[in-house]
């Protein structure tokens, strides 16, 4: 069960969503077993850091433009943004 504190992003609203503050984005897909295993950890991060950071998810099958823009080649991939700048990447 996904946390209600996780924001769902698309290609159209991605740039605006990561522009301010600290934002952790989980790039995932329905068919990805490692993504499903990581999901509870991402949910817990959203709960633990609520109000301090934004935790978001982007389905790469539904929104392929943004992942390619950041060179996401494997999933799950977590990208951490600080005020719009990519600060960290974990694959």
C-alpha cells in the first residue's frame, strides 16, 4: 500500500515539482520486481521525512521523456534534487 505522502509525477509537471526544496524521485514500472521490493522503503521515507522533503514516483512506462532526460537506463533509480539541481543518483 503506497503512502498518501508520495506525489505522483508526470513528464508535464516534473520540472516544476523538483524546482524548490529537496525532492526524492523514484523511477519505477509495474513490471519491475526490484521496484516492488523497494516500494515499502520509499513509502517509509515519505512518512519519516514528511514536511521536510518531497517524495515522488514516476512510472517510466507512462512518462518516458523525463527518465531519458536524466539518463535513467535501469530501474529502480532514485534521484535526489535540491532546488532543481540533481544532487544524487542511486540505481
